[in-house]
C-alpha cells in the first residue's frame, strides 16, 4: 500500500511540474527551467528534438545561459524519483554533449557544477519509486549516468598518425609547393605517449557502455531502447578510434621505455578480455533490433596465445636490457683492480674477466712469448727493440739463438724488410 501511494504521489508531482511549465510558456514566459521541465515529462514519449534545438539556440545567443542550464539540470535530476524523468534528463544531456563542440563553455560549466557538489553522476543518487520493477530501472539510470560522467572527463581523440609540417620552398622563382617533412623520432614518441594516455580512457568508456546493458523489465522499455541507440552509436565511434590507436602504439612498442611498454602491454591484455564482452553486447543489441546490422563495427578478437607470446617477448627484452645496463667495461675495470690487490692472473673470455684459482700463489707475466724451448717476457723484447744500433739485438740473438730475430727499422735502406 505504501509503494502504491508513493508511485501515485511521484506521478502527480511530476505532472504538476510539467503543467505549470506549459502554463508559463503560453503566458509568454520562456526560460531554461521551463524547457528542461517540459523536455523531461514523465511519459513514454521519446525526447523531442525541438527542445534540444531551443536550448542550442539560447546557447548561441546568450553564452551565460550555460551555467543556468547546468543549475536547472542538476536540480531536476537530483530531485526526481521517476525513472522516466531521470532517463530523459540524461538523454537531453547526452544530445547536447554530442551537438556542442568539445571546447565549448558547456562542458566547463558542467564540470564546475559537478566539482561544487550540485551535480552527482558517479555515484548516482537516483532511486526509482514510480514503478514495481524499480531495481532494474535504477541500475540502468546509474550505468547511463556513469557513462556520461566518464565522457565529461575523457579527452578528445585525435586520429592523426603523424605530424605533417610544411617545408620551406627550395625555389622562390618557381613557387614550388611546400614539401612535407618526415616526423622526427622525438615527435613520434611524443605522439605515441599521448595516445597511450588516451587508450585507458577509451577502455573505461567501453566498459561503461557494456555496463549499460539493461536487465529484466528495463530491457523491454521503449524509452530505454531509444537511449541505447544513442549509446551504441557513440560506442561505434569510440571503438573504431580505440582500435586505430592501439595498433599505432603496438607498432612502436619496442621503442618505448620500460614503464610505458608495460603500460601498453596491460592495455593490450585488457583489450583481449574486453573484446569478448563487447562482442556479446553487440550480439544482444542485434537480437533486440537496435540500429542496423551494417552499422556495427567488426570486433577484433585477440587470441590468448598471442598475449602469451608477446609477454614472453617483452620479458626477454627486459632481461637483455638489464644485462646490458651493467657495462662490461665497468665490470672489467673493477675485476682488474681487484686482481691487482689479490695478485691473481687474469683470464679473459668474451669480454669478461675471471681469475685462475689454481695458480693463486704463482706470479707470471701478463704477456709472454714462447719459442721452441724458451719463454721470453715482453720486458726483454722491449729492451731489444729499444737498442737502435743493434748491439742488444745481437746479444739477444746470440743468447736465444736464431729462433727469434728482431728487425730494426733503417730509413736509409731501400727495402727495410729485407
């Protein structure tokens, strides 16, 4: 009995607001508050286009009316307990966001209203009391409000893949056309970093779109199906841009820093799971008859084996980067300094310095030259080569026989190698 009385009271209150707005309009008084009340009447008739056009006309003539609309919309949406009124408020806001450019004061005023606590879209305070299946309608209104809240925070999507800058003309007399310059490496990395910031936002929007799937009695409502058409068509644009951006980021995945590379891999890994849910949502929309089948984009499915292969590849690259970050030259210097202290012979293998533990207590020269039965050190050879008159070399040759002969350079000889 209490629920029936509450539903009747909600219906009478909303109809009274609309009746007063119509009387004020007939009397010649037209205000944004009255347009918002008339546009959000508690009936099953979809939102009429004339109210949207009237608001756009007022915005073009009077820019301060943006804040007036934001205040009126917040008051109307926060006080209603009827799901039809709340749904029409969200549809009105959605259509105005689509009609107005991104950099218009309309979005700024909505953000100001939300930051000051007058408008709350997430979490949504709406609770339906005008129908028997209030839980289904409340869930859809909350999901729709969360989607619009994310759309207010989302950045614009720029699908430009490269910068095109006009070059200077090479011949002023011929008035040649400007040549396009190839983007430099820092410009490419800056563009990829910007796209990497947009991708998580697009994924959040797609998740909000999937959450807007109605349940129970809400799925059979004509008003909710009309709202779903606006949501689905915007999701087409969002997913197409998301697919283009993620492909562009994956093309430069190896060139990114490690932290950005792992962020991109996390986005790609989430895209594999998200594609399955989005495909199921689109299949349900097709079965209900929302939009034409030709309008739906092709959802790319990412196999699990591709995710595992990419993860193994990135792990291998990071291990290689860690091993190369420790410089071999630095390790060589440290090892050589420690070898001087411990007096151990050095054994070099593939640029790595090791110690020979078997010969700890023995001291040998670092460089030696072996003949047939004798071993000569590099000090003896240096003394022999320093003797230019050949005396030391003769003694050396006499001492070691004819096994080793040192040729002394003589500039007066025609053939010094003779």
